[in-house]
C-alpha cells in the first residue's frame, strides 16, 4: 500500500485543516523532486502484498500530468510501478471540467483505475459556503465525464452534519447523487478542525455546530436511501455497490502496513507510525513506536468501524466479559459466527460503544 500526499489547492475549503499550499512558481518541480527522492530512499519499506496506490490531498488533480508521470516512473524504477489492484486519484470537479476528457483519458493510460471526486454537496449555496471551486452543475458534469472517459470505478464524497444544511437539501443531494450511479460513496460528518476557517468562525460566534439530533437524522436518512439503492454499508462512512469496496482504505481498517510519501504524509510499519513534516521539499520524518495498549485500541476501533467487525477471540481476550454482554443485551453489539460487530442502526454512536469496550 502506497499513499502519496499532494499538498496543493487552488483555494482552501472553509472546513479543511489538512496541510496544503496554493501553488507558486517552482513548487511543483520542488515537490516532485522531493517525492521521487523519497521513493528511492524508502523503496525497501514498500510491501506488495496489497498493491494499491492512492494519490490524496490537497487536490491531486492540480498536479500537472508531467509531474504525476515522473512520480509514477520513479515507482516503476524501484520495482513498485504496478500493476495495482487499485490506483485511486482524488480530483476536484472543477479541474475535471477545465482540463476535459484528455486529462481523464491520460489518467487511465497512466494506470489509474479508480477516481474519487470531491462533490461534498450538490447545492450551490452550500458549496459557496464551503468555499468550493465548483458548482452543482460542474459536479455532476465531472462524474459524467469520468464515465465517458471509461472509468468503471467512480467514488464520490459528500459532507453532512452542518447546521446550515437543511434536511430537504440533504435529501435532494442524496437523490441527485444516486442518479449519477457512482460505484462508491463516502459520506463524512463535518467536524470543526483546529486551524480551519470554520474553527475561527465558531470561536467568533459566527457559526453554531449542528446538534447531535440533526446529525443523526441526516445520517439515518443517508443509510436508508443508500440501502434501498443497493449499496452495501461496509464501513461507518462508506457505501459501495457489491464488489466496489475500497481496497486501499480497507487496508487501513485492517491495520496493514503502508508507506506515505510527500509532505505531511503518514506511514504505518505494523508496529510503529511515522510522519513527514509540512514542507514542500526538504521535509523530515518523525517516528513513534506503538505500545501494546495502542495496538489493542487501534485494532478494536478500526475493526468495529466496519460491517465485518472484530475477531471474537481478540475481543474476548482484551475486553471485560460483563461489558461485552451488557452491550449485546442493549443491542449495541452483535456476535455473528466468530466476529463481533456493531449493527448499522448503532453505527452513528459507534465511538461511544467502542469507548465502553476499551
């Protein structure tokens, strides 16, 4: 598993706190050189047992094709150039519309077989509030163009749980998204992040967070509609048509080792984590080992986020029998075969359930 962080955005979303830069002259060149250098230095850490490649951001579709190609060639030269079971590229709808079909066709020629389009919303007022570059029309057009370019595995992102998101707007957004027939839908509840524009608005009293009740209602509506449309709710925030569950992200939930390349990217060796500093080039790497307790918490938390759940032997060896039984009696935990899982109707409060087990 290889993750490559592309830290460029043409503008910053209201809610985002990820490391990103508005590209200036020379930044693409410096970034690409740094990533290619890191690929050569860390080639020995890359494991091909789950050959997936994921370009995230930031906005990877801002990166010029020639720089993307150089990075892919560096991976090939060190023996990790694919073919990949899954090669995902995150894209902004506006970039797709501006660059057109030739850009999408080039991505496919480079081996990309899965595209993740950041719709976030299909309401123009809300998109402006988020400071997104695209409008609803271009969001839909981007999905249609990806299909026309030959992509058979399209994922889209949506956001709910904003106090400014009316329930009827959310329902319309879900319905219009389903009309696009993406193979995969990721839906995230908005959280106010540390140094985001939204965090400053909240502090200044210019924004009020959505209530727990509003968030739960919007999440439950999402679950009902996507289930009726034939999507499998295989992870708390992720829905897929059968056979289109994300392989790369699935590796994260199974705690598979992965190598993160680029500024601010994180890596996991199986026993420890490391992360790069937030600089376009010349970034440094820090590391930490995980304690036995850390490993237990991560394993439990990540596995119970999924519909498959956690290994029963692991849960019974590490959690109190009385806590397990109480949660089963409350309907918050279900045992199926040799696995414990949180039922879908309790996914929304899964954090609380996991905390009780820990």
